C-alpha cells in the first residue's frame, strides 16, 4: 500500500500528476511479473532521521513532526517497526490506524515492501486552533513507486509514483507531537 493509496482509501480521493499505469494488486498466491516495478520500487527503505526541530514547542516544531511522521510511512511498511509511528499517532487518527494495520499485516504475512521513499514539502502552516489546540499543516507529498512481494518473491501489489497534497493536523500530546489526522488538502 502506498501513502497516497492509504490516504485515498480514507478520504476517497488523491491527486496524481504521473500519467503512468494504475496501481495493480493481485490475489495472494497468484504471482505477477515484477517487470512492471521500477528500479526505485526495489530499493530497500531506511528509517528517516528524527529532526531536532521536533523538540520545538511551536508551529515549526509541529511542521517538523508532520514531515517526520509522513517520512516514517515507508519504513513501517517495510520493517513492521511501528513503535515510533504508533507513539506519534493520536487515538482518533483513522489514517494512522489504517497505516499501522497494514504494516502489521505485512509483517505477519511475511511480505516484503520495497521502494516508496517519500519527500515532504510544507506548503502552509496555520495558526493553532484555540478551541482544539490543533495546528493544521498543508504538505505536498511525493512518493516513489513501491512494490509488495509475497514470501516467494512474487509481486502481489505495486503502486506508481504519486504526488498529492494533504492536510496534517498536529497537536502537542504531553510527551511530544501527535498526528490527529491526515486527509486531502481542502480546496481553497
């Protein structure tokens, strides 16, 4: 599952600027030729570095936390190491729950997730909402192609290069920043 696909599953839409073929999925046990997967989808995923700016207790700290949280997505999908992602996920975050469930399912099934590296650009940081204490942050997320392989090495799912804009709602959670939700960026 790709970040954009996970977001689309929750919100019902994603923006895609790549005119490539649609993501493909096959039923487990039905091998699919992996020749359609790009070289970037075959690159192992590394854990991103936690930015020092996350220690700030202001909007810039919230933005750094939002970027880092999103950048953790391919790492949790590839490794099943969800501890930090889970610690930064608010209990009301539907996107977070879906991402965690997918990462855990991949690990239990013995699937291999390759590629899917993300780059995040902060577009807008809004004032903290006085009622909810949320800090809304609009981001542009670009994700490389990814591929999921079953235990035999057969490709069972792939996703093409995706670009989308999202709204990340971040709040101070007592022991650090938490992501309350990620959804498509509202149109102005």
